[in-house]
């Protein structure tokens, strides 16, 4: 697995799994059912009852101690703290995985409680500095004996041991998937994401790790979610047939009204690709963890929304009922397109959400934030259920998360493989074009196109929400084996500072043979000076 040497984020996490229905509100209760103490039996229903009762109690923010000391544990110091594998949880047991714990640091400041459940009985894992070794002995001597853990990771058996997943910070988790490369993240729930300072980040405050048998096909993790607006109970069943699969049961209980409840949220990074690259921004040709949002609607329509790095915050809502799946994918797997062997963007995992049961009406929300660095996760995707998300509501969502190279059910339709943009018009006519006009070039590939030849070309179907489409046509690119759609967009600035919503697909006869390409274009003037003046050369 390649380490993120070029990324300064300390978040490491895994996937979760949940199913969905709307439940009636429960009456307020005066007491909170106790969670099991050491030696007592643990079961998921007790955790659900505890989370439900907590939602009727005042919220208390997580305890943050030793602030000055944690300020010193930034990226470099954190990377100098190592787990001692010989004392990892289950290191000497016949289990499919071992568990290593994460230290508190500058970005993960609130300790979490981690319990192990053996023979049905719960036992809390106590923090001990001897679980770690430190590159800086002076730092080790200054650490208090009750510092606490910020999370954990699970590793499979083997030499070397492959990481399976990790939880750290708020309700975030990640997995390297079958490609053994960390990239995008998931989290338990998103609250008011896209509303700036109103966004809240509930925390997984306690975990229960169920000790698996030596031949167990799944590993179970339970977690308690606590936040100002919601509480929740999560049961996550982890398996690794090759890719990492998480089956998640989620029970959510609302303390307060929220503006936007995000279910099965995914978080990724998109800075630039062949779509929006500008010379001189960075020495690498592309920098992104994901390059598109893929969706399979409740009516089996296949959509591909190419990601953008917008000039301003952009929220897109894709209305649906009982979606079949959605996810953030990394389709571009060519090393030459990134040229960064240390970071390994070409091996970043894709993450697909497969709803279980009927999720009802709502929309897939895509939040894109502007960024000029790769260290910030600026892409968020989640399901937003329809209806009022009010205090007292209870929710149940079940879903499966697939961490791997691709979505688990690749469409029979041909797929979008690349999106490129540039100056509108043909060579020699650029000066005649409006500075707002733009050329779009989309590559499609797949079995549905393989049987076609140059004399039996598919037809482009292109639409724009504003302005007009000029000169759409299709060409077969023999060197790549792909069919390429060209068109120019022309028009004035859209009203109310909104983007132009573009849509394209290929048809053959009366049948659509590709997924539908979607894109949000913000018209803006391109640089007119392509070469330096003599005076500034």
C-alpha cells in the first residue's frame, strides 16, 4: 500500500453499511439505558435503546483535554508515533485481523472509548503508552497516562499485513479497498453539509469490536454516534472477498431540526484533471482522488456526473426514488496521467453505495467546493431523504459499501472515460469566438460500442440548460478504441450566477447505448495570451 506522503490529512477511516425506512417518533423518556460495563453482556438492541434515549437528553460535547500538548502533535509528530504490532489487539489470537489503535493528535483531540466483546461480554481497552513507540523520546515522556485513543485500524494477517479499514476523527472511516491504496472517505452521517458554519460533525464516541472466530467470513463493529442534532447506533459487518465490503445497519434519532440530513456520505478530493487543467498549476498532469459521480436511478437510468472544481460553492440535487446505487469513482487508472509514484492517484479506490430496501423519495446531493490545493477534501456526496427532518424523528437506513477499483455492477451501456474542454471553434477561428464559448470533448467506451464501425456511427444527443449547442458530432479514435463526442457551447452568462447544466449521450437507432454524461459549466473567459511577450519571456 502506498503511503500518502504528499497529503497532510491525518484522517484515516473505513466504510459503513445501512438500510432505510422512516420510523415514528418515540416518546421522551426520563432515563438512559446503561451501556454494559466490563464483564457484562453486549447486544446491538441495547445500544439502539441507549442512542434513542440520548436523543431526548441535553447534548454534551466530547471532552477535549491537554490542548497545548496536542497542538504540538501535527503531521510530522504524528507520523513519528508507531504502533507496536506485537501488542496489537488479537496479535496472539487465531483471528482474521488484528487491531491497532490511533493516538490523539492535533486534528483528533477527543478520546473515544473502544471495547472488545469476547464470548458476548464487553471489556474496555485501556489506553497505555506502551502500545506505541516514538521517534521523539522527549514527546513520549511528556504524554499523560490517561491520554486516550482517537480511533483504530484493522489489518489482515500476512507478510506484509494488508490494511482493511480505519476509523479516526468525528464519524469518518476509510478503506484502501482491493487496490491497497487509501483515498476517499466515508462517514456515519452528514448534518447540514453545504450550509457553511451550520454544518455539524457528530462523533463516533464508542466502539465495540466483536472478536471473530478464526474462520469467520465477517467481522462486526458496533458504534455509538453522538451529536448536537442526532444520535445513532451503527452495526457494521466487514468482509474481504477481495475488495472491502461493509454491510451497515444505521438507526438515527434526531435531537433537533436539521436543514439537510445526509445518509451514507462520501468525501473526496478533486483539484484538476484533463477536464479543467491549466498549465503551470502543478507539475503533475492530474490531481484527484475521484473523477466522477456515478448513479443508477430507481428506474435503472445510468448517469455519470464529471466532477468539477467550481469557482464558487456548487450544490447539485439529483431527484430519485428508491435509488439502486451511487458512488464516487476513480475511472482514470493510467499512471502517466498523474506521474506521482509516491501518492498513487491511479490506485485510489472507488466507493459505491448500494441501498438495501426501499429508501423512498429524495435526492443524491453533490456538494463541490472550490480548492487550489490537494490537501482539502472538497467533494461531498450523500442521499437526502424527502420530507421534514425534524426533532423527534427516527430513521433507519441499511446499505452496503463497496471499496474497490470500480462499481460492483458495471453497466452494459458504454461508459464515459474522459471529459476535456478547450476553446470553442476550429483552428484559425478562435478569435471569432466569444470568450465565454467552450468546446467539450467526451470519450465513451464499452461493449455497446465495440460492434460499431465508422460507417455505422452512433448519433450524439446533447442538451444545455442555457445557451445553445453548436456543431455536435462523433468520431472514432482508432488509437484508443473509443468514440468521441465533440460540441461547442455558446451563449451569455446564465442568470443568478448559476452554471450551465450540460447533458450528452450516444444513441444507435432508437436505443441509447451509453450512460448519460452530465456536467456543470461556469462560463468564464479563458486566458487570451498563450505565449509570453519578449519583454517578459
